[in-house]
């Protein structure tokens, strides 16, 4: 089902994904802080903000002694595949941030309650070869990333974590 930006935001899927990533960091005892812009106030003209600021990663995390920047997305099923959508126009900004700290993509699958994470640097060429789609409301192109095909994939199952 194709949804407009406001419909996608109303679903709160992005908020859920960010909350689940924060919960993962808390469980693992990783210091985690909000880094990017939060879209809570829809009156703000986000399209007028410089792309480098607008597409800032969502979190900054410390794992052991390494500082990582993390872009958090929602993962949805398309048949048997877990798909993450990444805007094509955001990738140059992601690459620019990667000059300062390694970038991870994290995606939460709401239906399966699984958090996927993979490094941008090792997967840049894979991402650029993924099939493309277009958001219906703004016609922005995105990559349809099959997260399970990414190299150095980390999978965290919240269903199993709760049982332990």
C-alpha cells in the first residue's frame, strides 16, 4: 500500500524503530544519544534545512571505545524479504558523515520484532545496486534494501531477549 509522508509519520513506525534501537543500546549497556533532527513539530520547514543537517544520522553510539553514527529506519516485509528504504538523495550526506565516524544502518521490523544492523562502508556498493522505488507523495527515489543480503549483518531478536 502506497502512503503519503503524513500517513507514514502518523503510523509512528519511525518512532518505534528509534525506541527499539534505544532499548537495544540500553540492554547492551552502550551509551547512546540522539543526534539527528527529530520530526516532532510538523510546522517546521524541514525542506529548507541544508541537506547535511537534514540527513544527519539519528544516533551517536559508543561501542567499546568506538564511536558510531547510526541511521535508523523501519523494516517492512515484502514477501519473504525484510526491506529497508533509504533515500537516494541522502546517501551523499551519509558518505560525508562517514568521513568523521563509521556509519551503521539500523532497521527495526515491527512485525517480527527484529532489529537489523549493518555497516554503511562495507555495503555502499550493495546499496547502490539495490532496486529503486519512489515515494508517491514527493517522488523521491529510494533504494529497496534487502537487509538480509548486507555484509556484516547483526540481527537482534527482541522476542528471544525478553525470554532470557
